[in-house]
């Protein structure tokens, strides 16, 4: 079953602020919490669904990926079941509620370095239909940021240590009084990590990453179709200060073919045949996508537009061992530039042919006569 839109689940639109998204989730979480609805499977599913939606939309990086790519941004290998089929519900829910309570002085225990995760990247790759049939390995080259090898991504000069943030004392949170209330917020100095680099790495300026040209060998599975997205986890931009890297998304474009047309796993093409072969019957050879040949027997009296199916001669399926079919449509070609002998033979044929040889023609003119009579 298709996954519901995350904005629809929370009842907000794409322009909703972080506070509006949080408030919408808080309302749903309280309403459908399992402790309040024990034994109610429907409420439990709504609770999990809302938590999954909030997990994505509450993080700026994940929200941007979702806005750009939809649910496909979190799918494994660019397709199949959604990336949250193994959603760590208890862990993420714990983090979500820590976010809620931290606003009111409760504090958060999780590692805030997730805020420094590297950006996801997109790479457009064009291949031929034959390459989509066989699959292929290809080296790609692109510009990205990679972990600094001098400081190993820490951002600190080798031999030095990372100190506690002087603003928040290492807690990652700062408190401010607003009337009768004390509000605890993420430290603006360290962005919630609780750490402060006192002696930054000379090579990366304390970022823990550097811009570089990256070469990567990628495998394109057989059966990919035009528009297929392939996710390469952790192959995107490096994160700052040792945070995890983003993902790389390959967007596959399959060139149009001179002969074959594709519809999912099936292939189609049109094959011209002569009037003589259509009338008398023949055996013809046709090409297949694997570079081979296949024989088709044309029965006598074959009409133009007749379609023949060659089982298992289509495209392979990406996620199983199945193979599509090849459909060949024969079209009778009327000869042009006839010589004298050909014209004489056809004139003689026309003289001796009878209505039984052309049942469709007979049927058509019978209908025409009825119209003229009326």
C-alpha cells in the first residue's frame, strides 16, 4: 500500500514552520498515545505514522530531501519498500519527546552531531537500452566535500583535543528567563554539540571536511528503467566535525532506441513485410535486445498490424529473475516503382481474384451499398 504524504498525516502544509510541525505532532501524539489507547491497533498505527512523519519533517536536511524526492529519498536502492519498513520507533520517539521537553528545561541526551550531517547529492547518469538490459559498472566523477584526512574529520589540529563549549559549558543547551518561565534552547555557539574547537585544523579550517573531486565505481543493475533512482548510502557530502555523510542519488536516464520501444518489462517494434510474404506466408528473422536473432513464422493470409509475441525476449526485472516479452507487429508494405513485368502480374492477379480472398473488402462494400440504397 502506498505511503501517505507526511504533511497530510500531520495536517500541515509545506510552508509550515518548525514550531507548527512540532505542535501538530504533539497534538496527534497525545491523542493516539498507546498508554491512552491500550489494545487499539488503529490508534497505535496512527501514532507510529505520525512519529515517522515528524521524524522526517522536524529535521531540515531530511525535510529538504523529502520535499525534493518524496518517499523515494529514504528508500533502499531507489525503490521497493519504503525506507521506514524497519523504523526504529522507540528510539526516534524517545528523541522526539526529548526535543519537546528540552524546550521547557528537560534537556536532551542525544548526540547533536546529527545536525552536521553532510548534504545529499544527485548525479544524472544516461545509459543505452542495451546497457539497461545487461546492467553495467561505471566510474563516475563529481565534486563534493570529503572528510579531512589530516584531522580525520574532527576539525581539530592533530595532537590537540576538543574542549567544552564556553557558552553552554558542554551541555549543548542554554537557558534564558522570559518572565516567570525559564526556556532552554540549543546553544547558538556550538549548535548543540557541547564542544568547542580551540585549535582548528589548518587544512580544513575546523570544518572536518574539504572540497575535492571524487571518483566512484557504481553498479547499475540489469532491468533499470528510465527515471529509476538508486540510493548510495553515505556516498554524499561529508559531514562537519565527524558527523555522518549524506547519500548519493543516481537518477537513471535510458536513451530512446532506434528499433525497440519499451513499456515496463516488455519490448515492442514494428517489422515491415512484403505483400507476397503476407499472402503466401514466410519465415523471417528479427533482432533481439541481447544482440541475437529470433525466427517468426508468418502464416499465409497474415493481415497488416498482426502482432506476434516472443516470450522471455523482453527486459529483465530488477528485483527478481523474471523477464518480459517481445512483441513484434508486422506491417504489410505496398511495393512502389513497379517494373512492367510486376505490373502485368498484378493486373492478372486482380482479374482472377475473387471476393472470397478479401472478406474485409467484401464486408465493407456491402455496408457501403446499404448506405447508398437508403
